């Protein structure tokens, strides 16, 4: 039976904002969603996946889609995915997936005129791979109060541009899921875990606003179960982190506590004490939690240390 890696991450408390880009309106907004009856800010799963790929690139791993900071655009090492077709491929192709769609080489009517058969049309081709790493949208832990800062920028001949920026002081939580045996190289699942723990900035325009997306606390689950059962489990108990729904599911027997590894700021809370009492592995740091899960993954997947 395949093993599955599930994770629940909460960031440190910080101030989220999108810095103003060129030719934008007078208000630079944050993405928002109605969550449990209140407006919360959100960061897309695509932004998190982009940051994971960029972390691999900066760490020296070969990725197919490389970001060039000077051009503010991507370069492709293998735009036709020839290496993948040859049984090789880059880590981002394997983990994050890709799609190459090409149109037909001739128009349908021309193909019909050449005797390809009545009603038949020339078809395009599509080389694709579904992303094996699944990531949820990040949701703010607290509702958005509508805070806006106002700024002024001097232009030509004394002209002044007035604009505002939405800001949100909050934490973000998100979850992820991965089945290592679905990868062409199972060892790449360890690089996914490393990237999540070391994730830096995730979103922003050409002038990035730094928001630390590395985990302040993390709950990892290495299991035979197909369902995560812990996504969006973080909440606040006063000013302290809590995971009431995760604790409830462990107490109800829906999650085996022995499958859980908890690390970071959650440890020194009543929720951390409860999970430890129920049988979860609880360690002080998020890096220590990731290493503990990595040991279990190496053993079960037959990977070298």
C-alpha cells in the first residue's frame, strides 16, 4: 500500500501587502475570500508552488522552468520536455507537472482535402503530466479589517500620484499532499519537504514585500490513509495557536496520533500538550519535525540516508 505525506503549515505573524506595480490603479489590493462567514485574505496555491520551484533553483537543483530576476521572466531548459519523454526530466517537471499543447500542423479543411477521410480534422498534440504535489490556498488566520495605507509619489513637473495599499497583519495557513510513489524519482519527495520548511517570500509585484512563509508551526502526517484529515486545522485560542479539529479527530480515532509529527510554536501550547499526550511525536523545531518525517520516509520508501 502506498504511503502519503500530508502537511499543515502556519506562518509567523507578519504584515501582508502587494507593493504597487506599474500601470495599476490607485489601490493595490490583496486577494480575499469569504471564509466561515468573514472576509479573509488569501494567497494562491500557484504562488506557493512558484516559491517552491524558486527555492529549488536557488538551492542549486536543476529545474526546467528557471526564473531570471533581471528579465523578470522564465527561461526553459527543455521547452519541449524531450528529457521527460526520454525517461529523465527535472524535479519541477516530476513534482509540479507540466503541459505542452500544440495545434495541428495543418488546417482541418486542408487535411480533409488531402483525403484524410470524411469528417476527420487534423488534431493537435498535448504532452502533459499532472502535478503530483497538491497545495491548498493559504488563508489568513484572522479576518481582514480593511486596513489601507496611503502614499504619494512625485512624478514629472511636480505631478503627484496618490495611491493606497491594503495591508493585513496576520498569519497564513495552508496544507499540502504528496504520494512519493507517484513520482518518477521517489527521493524527490524529500526535496519537497525541505522546500516547505525553508520557504521564503511567496507573493508580490516587481517590488516584493517580504512576508516570511516558512513554517512557524507544522503538523506532518505520514500515513496509509488516502485522506489528509487535517487541512485548515489551525486556529487561535486567544493569542496562542491551536488545532482543535486535529485534536478532535485524533481523539475520535479518525487520525492515528502515531502518524503525526508536530514541530514549532504549537509545541508550547495546550494543543501541543494534548497531541503529545495522545501519542503524537512532538519536537521543538519545524526542521526537527521535518527530519523525523524524512527518517520515516527513507525507511518506508527504501531510500538511502
